[in-house]
C-alpha cells in the first residue's frame, strides 16, 4: 500500500452469509479502486463507521429482531478486517451509527425500531450493551411512510457535546446531549419541520456554525444555523431537483465539501448528485450530475475534496467523479468498482 493511497470501508445490503463489508484501496489522483478484503458481517450491514484512531471499524447489522453492532480490527497496510466483538444495538433495524472523537461512545439510529441508543466502547474495540435506549414518539402526514417514528441517522455535532437525529416518520430534528465519562444520552429539543418532508441525513459545514439537512420525501435541503448552546434554527430550504423534473424521487445522502463552498445531495429516481453553492445562509442549486448508475443511496467525498464516489445500489457499482475546486462541478473519471448493493462508504482516518 503506497503512502498516498486512501482506504475506505463499504457497507451493503446482503444476505447473512454473503461477504458484505468490504475494504477498498482508492488512488486519490485517479479515483481508481480495488478491493482489499471482504467479510460476512450478517444480514444487511448497511452502515459502517471507523473509530477516531482508525484501528477499528463498527458495523450496524440488521439481525432479525434486535440489531447488532459488530467491531473489526483494521490492518492499515492491507485493509484486512478481523472480527473482535459484538453487542445488541438496542432496538430493531439499526440504519446508522457514529462514534465520538474519544472513541468511547457509539450512537445508533434505528429506522424500524423507532429509537436511538448509546453503547460504550473500550480501548480494545470491545462493544458494551446499550447504556441508553430512547424511543421516539409520533407520526406525520404521509400515510405510507410516516405512521410511526423513523430515526434515520445520528450525527455528532462539531464539539461532540450534542448529537442530532432527523426522524423521517415525525418530521422532526431531535437534539441530544451526550456524556461519555458516565455514559448518558439526554434529549434537549425537537425542531418541527415541514409536514411530509421526511428528514433523513445531516451534514455540518466546517466550523459547525451551519448544518444542512436532506429531506427524503419532498426532495429538499434545509439550511439551519447552529447556536452556541447546540440548538438549530431553520433559515432556508431548496429543492434537490431541476424545475422541469417530473416523476418519483427520494433523496438520500448529503455532504458538505471540505472547503465549505459546496453542498451535495443524492437523488434516487433522477439518479443524480445535486450540487449547491453556498451563499451565506442560503444555497443555490448550480448543477445536476448523473451518477452513472441507479439509486445512489450514499456518496462519499474524498478527504481532500478532489473526488466524489457515488454508491449506486441498484446497479451494483461505485462510480468516481472529479470535483472542480472552482465551481464544485462533477466530472466522471472513468473509474468504477463492482460491489453488490453498495449503500455506505467511509474513509479510514489519517494516522494521528
């Protein structure tokens, strides 16, 4: 492995016995990808996240009934994964997990389980049973998708004091205080969003003063200001679709470019990445780029911001794009990797 090669982990939809969590080597100059290792983590390990040191990978697995979090040791030189531990996730159908900067707390959102949880981690990748599991309550206006709570992600704020949970089923964005010394998770507030919007994922701008929330059901992005006490205030909203689009669409992932100048969101149906330019408290849609496949449930921006990788679930591929630093525009590099139903891609942290 060369010094400038990036390693990423990929989660997928898969059967319990399939090789379903992959490590991938990525050339940061060309976007070329090659598989390093793959393990059978269980049914539908759809979300993965590294601990802050990069020594361990944590995987949210949708076992029947209560979900499971599995941990793997990561060989930085070869990408090899070695299973280390597992524990119940706290509720059914975990769909997202995140680890705080100290590597002591793991937070989980459960879509079908309607709950969030906190698990303790030890220095050797040990995963403890949930120390907190908090049920969400309520519903909203969509009779197909919003008859019950559906927490879809749990994102740590810039200072690791607060965690933010978009709930697709209730059209709310919840704020939690987290404590990892004596582990606890406490709800602070819930911001009510536009009925039928279906909030899904959240991404913070560099510095953390602004957040961008992608809404699955109405294909919009909400811009929010973050106050010093961790609370969020809605400032603007914009569509992820071109004005002429007609048809069904569901958004999925959102990410801010490392420069803070651009925001990207994925459209499933239109099968594109929408590019937005940041202008103060507002964003303007400036481009739509076809992902080269179907149903981009996730995408990942390279750590230096030079490349973007779209995970096309329905066409079983990851497609690489160059990012124009002057305009934010995306151009296919011609590189892709075949992976069965890829739905999450996360970068191995740099050594520190």
